[in-house]
């Protein structure tokens, strides 16, 4: 009997510990962009409090969000740990994280913000990549297929102010694009290590006219499409090492254009530089609590 009681106590302790970390669900979502693996993190207490509804954060490059075993680099954002920290510190209300896998070789095309590139640049990219820019298709999948499925499966708060998206590099670009193009769905976005040059920045160093054209494309696009904040929030950042070392001149154009649209820095948008930070998941994981703490601050208990 003592052995049985001890075993039960240990089992309950293990269950309680696991519950305190939240729970993962994984499923395949079929759509025009092809079958996509989706991993959903449910915060502690989701199963117990059946009356509560939750905000949702959608993240790209799902292989690199939670589990190092699924990452190509054996390092991840550890987004669930960042969320747990913020929730326990009562800086944000409990929320769901939906991690959407990237497609592999065609990731660049899927995450490219199609409307940003002018005609000649777009044609050149599609010719080089031998494929069509797919940002609009992917965004339609997120907004019109995946989000309704998530809202049906889980107890969410479906309004745009309670729906955020986040990603890094090309994932940062598509997050910004979602905030601009589908403000009816996404009210917050974090564009981390935003790949603002759009293409290989080493190539742009050799072709200043093309670099100037991309900066002009950003000004044109944001001036025409961004609009006033209307309650939306945007986080942008980059490091200073590796690929991120090329981003500052392009990010300056984004900052100027967002401000020109009537967004107030520190209130509606933030743009930060992390000195010494490189273009990789460990760097992004290190600052994710700060990113989400600012972006999701109005998701209060």
C-alpha cells in the first residue's frame, strides 16, 4: 500500500509539473499552399478553466519555435518558455501560440511580401528563384483558412486586437506584411531581425541603384498601404552581427515611413537595435520576452 501511495504521489507530481508547462497539440492543415504542420501550445490552466477565452500568437518557421529536435540548427525561440515567464510575472494574460511550419526550399517565396517589390524587382526575383512570390497566398492561408480552424478548435478571442503574429528574418517580413494587408485579422506584429533588404544584401552592396530602388519600394508601399495605427501595434528590430549587420539603412527607411503614417514610436510601434546580436534563434530567444512583453502588454488579466 505504501508503495502504491508513493507511486500515485509521484505520478500526480509529474502530471502537475507537465501541466505547469502547458501542453502541445499538433495537426496537419490542408490548404492551397499545401499541407502544413501546425503546432499549438496551450498555456497552463487551459483545460481547467473552460469558460475562459484566449488571445492567440501566430508564429512562422514552426520547426524552430519550440523543439530543438525539429530545428535544422538545434536551437529554437523557446517561445513557450518566454510565454510562461510573462504569464507568471502577470505582464500578459495567458495566450495560445500557433507555430506554422515553413515549406523548406520554397520558404523565401512563401514569406516574401509580394506587394512591396516593384515590377522589375519582382520579375527578377521570380526569374532567379524559378517560382512565383507566394506571400499573398500564404497570408490568405493564415487569415482565411488556419485562423478560422484555430478559432473553431480552441477557445480563442478572435478579434484582431487579440490576434498577433511574429517571425524573424523572412518571417519578420511576412509578419509586417500581415499587419499591413490583413488588419482585419492581425492587430499586432513582431518583425524580428526583419530582412528589410528583401534580397541578398551582399548583392545590394555591389548594386547601389538596386539598393536605392528597394528603399523606394518600401517608402511607396508603406505610404500607400499602412495607414494610421487604428489600435494596431508593431515591433521591429535587428542585431549588428552576421546578416543583421546589413539591415540598418533599410530599417531606417521603415522607421521613417511608419512614423510618417502617423504611428508614434513607443506607443504604436517600436524599433530596436541589439548590439552584438547575430541572425540566429538563440539571439531571438534571448529578447523574445522583451518583444512579447511590449507587443502584448494590453493582453491583461
